[in-house]
């Protein structure tokens, strides 16, 4: 069976699988790493008091809730996701955190956004572009709905750099590749964006990379393997017994303080010309 990115095919998952993804997204949002990576680009955005912000592929709305809690945000933010289960969760979490007065969540397709041209000051894709079916169509839509002079933000990982320590380096590399291919439809897309953005009238104004690394203990990368290793097994990319041994080794390393995992993440800020 070929690998199928669970986020790309999220509407084909059962309720139990959806809840596992919700738990992963919310666990990630509570990690200090998530907050640091968000702040790295949010502080660079110059937002007018009445700013309109759109996040495509908003998931459970964690990024927009974080934005809404900031003292310097007084505008309105919209979140769009193809999964109704995610949108329901996003609305519920926003109400629970009392930020729903500034947030609107709705079902929608990042490839065909249901907004007029030039509707937003900022359009954000936070760990979305690696999952979508057609990255060029999504870039085109983001460029269409941001106003001239507005900002497009794309943040995601280069998942060819994803790696977990494992005593058998050969199998460890195979598992790294299998994880990337089972979880992300476009694991190397961030390498292409500097070349692709100008095609959509987007001028790169800032870009940087962050190495996300956990040594000794794991939280960010713990929830990642617990959520996505089952998809490696389901796709039959490697022998099930070997996958179980690898996962057991990761859990043991986290318990005894010998864990190591890393991945490079990149942020692009582009202005609509």
C-alpha cells in the first residue's frame, strides 16, 4: 500500500484517527518550541488595528488562538480547513479560551478559497504546504486573497532533514525516510519556495531557518512518533516488527535521557506586489 498523508486525506479518517490528530495538534501547540517558532514571525508582522488575517489549513486553530491572545492584535482572524472535525474543535477551543469574538472558523479548501481577491492583510500557511495535494494551486490562492502590499507567511519543515537517533544507522535512516513519506505529501517543498514565490507576484522579504532539536528528553518529537508511526506500519513501508523495535527504542531513550531527534524548519515572509 502506498503512503497516504493523513492530513491530506483527513476526511477519509475515522473518528478515532481524527481525535489522535486533534490531540497531536493541541499537544504541539502547548510545546515551548511551537510558541518560539510562532513568535519568530508574528513579531515581524506589521498589522494595522483593523487587520484581517487568514490561516489556510488552520487545523484546530491553535495558531490563531495564540495570535488572538497577543496584546498587539486587535483585528479579526479567519481559519479555513477542509476537515469539519477540526473546525468544530477549533471553534470549541476558541470559546473555551474566550477568544472567539476575534476568530472565525469555517470549512474550506486551501486550493479554492471562498474569499474575494485582496481580502486580507496577512495570509498564513503554518505547516500546511507540506501536506496539500497541489502546492502551486494553494500558493496561487494565497496570493489572490492577500491585498497588494500584504504579507504571505509560509512556515513548514524540510522533512528530508527529519531524523531520530537509532543504534542501527542504516535502518534508522530508512525509518526517517518512511516517517517523512508517510506523514507529508510534499516533504521537500520548502526547498522550492524561493523559486516558486515570484511566479505568483510574491516578493520574498525575509526568510530564516530554525533547527528544532530535542536531546535527552522528547516532547515535540514524542507526540510526532506516537501519532504518525502507525501510518508507516499501515502503508507497509517497512517490516512491522522492525518498526515496533524502533519505536520501543525511542520510548526507552526518552525514559533514560538518551533521546535525540531533530528537523529543520523554515519561514518565508513574502509581500504581494
